């Protein structure tokens, strides 16, 4: 006992050692606090920069003055007169897009538009008998405008004229901070340089922006197609990654022989795959799902292809690719959650006669649910923000039609943000800032759901 006591410091030496430990603990505590404070400040600056771009004063001007279209006010024109304005001022492609969006429906496969007669496409709609045998692609401008006139109300035709023909063109604009602190100078500049224009405070983030389809005009573009594409991709990703990841984690933790060299190699490779750059998974998806399995991922093998090229650049390929991307993370999180369940629970279950699978299903998994769900939701948060794999597998950067199934061509929210930031026209970068706020809101929603589910299932266990 005396020998042991002689090794420990005492008196002044003990006090000096304690003070040194307290100093080191204080330094590390301050370092940790400083790192967290720096991270919060960086996040705050990032958010302020995005908000600064998403709101502000803008100079707007009507693309065409209503008096150039009609001597009478547009809202007093008949449906036939409004349809004539659409016919005379819009290209055939735009009239076709309007007919698809407003009358036929955007869920029709492109192959059917060139193969089926209009009598099949316009079931329940009004159309002249002479166009019933024609295909959609064979319609001319007058026939397209006539179908719009027959199936839309006067008020809806007026809205289309105002949106598609008259329109508003955003000439230039200012950030939120400039708008708040330099308004007088901005008003003077607008009065001198744009006497016919109107200065308005514009919010690029609106409900209309979220539900509007994509457009080549910055003031008219929206997120609907990109949001729907991201939603489809996330559903396929979770449908593939969750059962595969959970099954692999159960095998590795409950059934695999830990002393086996093969199993140790498998676990090591899974952890290595979690750190592989996402663009590598994009190249894998391009080689396997887009090219090698194109007959399946395009729907051609099942007769469900919605595109004539059957290239495999579809939502299904994107979902499978991102499922591979997050699968290692799902497996690792599920393993940690299962490993955290006390072994005494298993022993108690075996003691009352339960089989191994009954023990896993009824005792281990319910106790591991909070950790498993947290890992899955955080993995999806990563998947919804990925861009590089989608670029590699050939996702579209501009698409008018909403995706209507797993075999549709698509775009996605992060890809659309990247595309808008590369365009020179004023308004697209502001639209990108608004889309970033939407993406951040979705990520916060996913992370909040992870916290709520974790707390809820944790309370059930105790």
C-alpha cells in the first residue's frame, strides 16, 4: 500500500497537476465553444446571403402593352378573341404545351401523343369532329387555339393571355440590403433610366414559384417539375436502401461470424464505401442502370416506356443510384443501433424460449428503431441534396412536363439550382436563391422528423 501511495503525487505536486488538468480542460472547452460559434456564424452568414438574393426591389415592365393587342380592355374580350390572340402571338410548341397542361393533361406518355388519335386523348372534352382522327402532333396553330377556346373559360383564357403574351419582364433588380438602405438612390436611378417601367418589391420565393412549371423566362419559372422529380427519387431511394440496409445490418450483427476474415473484409469495405465521392456512384449508375439495364430502367421491357429513346435516363435509374450512395451509411447506422441494444435483452428472450429471429424481430429491432430511423432520415437528407450523380446519369436541366412515374425523364431540385446559377439573365440567380431556401426547408424538415421520431420511440421503450 505504501509503495502504491508513493507513486501518486501529493501535496504541492498534486495541486500543480490538478491545476494543469483544469487549464487543459478549459482550453479544450473554449476551443469546442469557439468551433461551434464559428459554425453558427458561418451558417448565419450563408442564410443572410441567400435571403439577400431572394428578395429585393426589381424593375418590371410588360413585355407587350395590352393596347397593342386590342383596342378594348383584354378582360372584356370574348373567349374567341382571346384564343385568337394566343394563336397570333405564341409559337406552335407553346400552344401544344398549353393544350397538354390545360386540357389533355401532362401525364400522357410522349409516344401516345404521336400514336393515338385526339378522340382518345380528349375523352370527355369538347372538340370538332374533323380533328378527332388527327394526332396531337398533326394539329396546326388554329386547331390548337380552337381546342383551348372550346375547353377553357373566358377568365382562364384571359389569365393565359396575361401570363404568356403580355407577361412581365424583369429588367434588373437589387438585393434586399440595397433595397432597404439605398431606396432613395434606387428610385432616382429607375426614374432616370427606366421611365416606362415600374419599381416593385419582389419576393422570388412565393407559393406560385413553388407550384409553377419550369420556364425559359426567369420571372415565370417555377419549381414544380424539380420538386416532383426529387419526391419520386426520394421514394425510390428509401424503398431500396432501407430494406437492403436493414437486412445487411441484421445479418452482420446477429448472424455473421465476427471471427471470419470474409465478414471482417465486408464490414471494412462497407465503411470505405461510405467515404467514396458521390460522382463515382454516378459513374456506376451510368454504366449499370442507364446503359446495361436500360431496357428495364426505361420501362421498355415492361412496355411502359414514356420516352421513345429508351435510354434509361429515368427516375428509376436516379433512385437506384442514390440508393447505392446512401446504402453504406444506412448499414453503418443500423449496425450501431442494433449493437447498442443490451445483450441482456437477447438473453432474457432466449431464456423464455424465443427463437433467434423472434428475439431480433420482437426485442432487438423495437429497441433499435430510434437509431435506425435517424440514420435513414439523415441519409435521405444527403440524397435529396446530391447533384453530381444526377448530372452523370443524364438528368434534364430543363423539362416542361411533370414526371408521372418511375420511367419518366426528370430534373431535380439541386440540379435545377445549379443550372440557374449558370444562366446570365437577371432573375435566374434570384430564383436559385429562392430554390435554395426551399431545399433548406426540406432538409430541416427531414432532420426535425428524425429528432421527433427518435424521441417518440425512445419514450415508448421506457
